[in-house]
C-alpha cells in the first residue's frame, strides 16, 4: 500500500477514535441542565428498581449542586422544577429545592405557572411554597394565579384528609407529605375545611372569572372545583352523570341504579389510558353485569378516531363522547386517566389515577 493510502487510513482511524471517545465522554459527563437530568433519568429507567433508585438519588444530589452554583439563573430554575415535579416520596433534595425556589424565584412567571402542577400533587414542602408565593406576589398583577392554584392545593389536601379519615391509611401518605402534615389532616375538621374552600372558590370565580388557566377560564376552573368539593368527595352521593355515546345514544348513571359503577375518564391520545385497557377489560369481564358497570368518558374531539379505537381495542362497555370536555372539567378529571368508583347507592368510594386501586375498590364493594 502506498504511503498516501496508509496516511488516509491512519487519519480515518484517528477520527473514528475521536468520535468514540467524545461519545463516551458525553455519556459519562455529569448532567448540568434540566434536559440533561431528564435524559439521564430516562436512560436509567430500564435498570432494576434498586439500581434506578440509587442512581436517581445521585442525580438529585447533582442537581442541587448544579443549582447552588448560580441559583438565580433560568437554567437553575428549570432544574428545580424538574426536582419538584418528581412523583413519589419527599426527599431532602426536594425540600432543599423548595427552599431554593422560595429564595430566588417567587416572582418568576415560569415558577408561577408551575404552581398548577404543585397544587395537584401536594408534598411535605408545598404548603411552604404556596405561603411564600402568596406573600411575594400580594401586589402583583399575577396574584390571581397564586390564589387559584392555592385553592386547588387546598382542595387536594381536603381530598387526602377525606381518604385518611375514611380509611385510616395515613402511612400511605407519610412518605410524600411527612408526619406533621398528615397528622394535621387526620385531625382536621372536614366541614370547616369545606366551608373555607367554598368561600375561597366563590370569591375567585367572581374576581378573576374571565382569566384563563390551563385551557379553562378561572370561572370554569373554580366552578368545577366547587362542584367537586360539594358532590364528588369520598362519601358524597353523586348527582346524575349523562352524555351521548359516539352513536348518539344517551348514557346515564340513572340507567344503572343499584349497580356498583366505575367511571373511566380517558382519551385515545392518552398512552397510559390505552395501556391499561387490557387489564380493565380482563378484570371487569369477571364482575357480575347485573351488579356492576364500567362507563368510559372520552375526551376525544374526533368521533371517528374514538370509534376506530373502540373497535381496535374491542371496547364493549358504554362510552360517553365528552367532545367538549364538559364532564371532564365538571368531574375534575384534570389528568388522564382518572377513575371514580361508586357503590350501589352511587356514593363515591374511590377517586384518583390508580386503576388497580379503583378495580380493588369495585371488587370489595361487590363482595360486600
């Protein structure tokens, strides 16, 4: 081979090695941005539970260290949101992240928008977040965001208090909420909490009704919460729910008096909703149809897409086509899938996102 040919091969090998080592360096470099942490987290999700938990704790600590270098930076704010939006138990890192957010970002429009997520998933640190944002934005034109999300946070806590007091299951909430907050909720006067929340929601609806939040006006948002607080909490007997099937036939709770009812709020574009359909089908097919009915409420706008999905997934239970999301809003199914389980008198016995808990509740009611 000529000297020129050897030189060309050598150059190609060097370039290839450079690319390989660059890729390796990138793979093992410490994440520095919220996007880096999301990507690294996704990379390790296929690991065993123990390995993932161990590595995730490392990521959380790296994230706090990265923020502390420049806590006021926008990049740091995004990392704090990534930490605080993680599901599961509260950690020392999430509590540190909450304090950093309080110290540096209470006036940020980006963090104000994040309050909607925090309100739907209370944690040990969320009461401190809402108290700090309320004080910092008292005279701000965006204070309505704090008031509206603070009310949603209070509603979320009321629903948890309902569950703790009804089922005496405080241990399920302690990892995320902490002993002190769970103890307060376990002893809370539910009627007093409801009365205070109804008053707040009525005020918010009047003051900020035309403003928009999450695709809804504040009036729609507040009125939906009012209906939920008064009629959809655990132990409440619900009023009729009715709508039309994709074929235009009326579907109504009143058609199923005396039956245990499971309501599944879903949509064809919701991957988790589609993912649980086989389990819903298998489990509910074993229930006595004389005593039980599963009713789906679909948020799809396109009726043909919905009908196609019903055929493809062999859905045989009644489906309400909630094309304008009217029922979804009224029944506060703000994240899909969302389930209600009603006993034979149509009293709410379960509400939430966990299809297995919903199925277990239905099974228990049928045994009783």
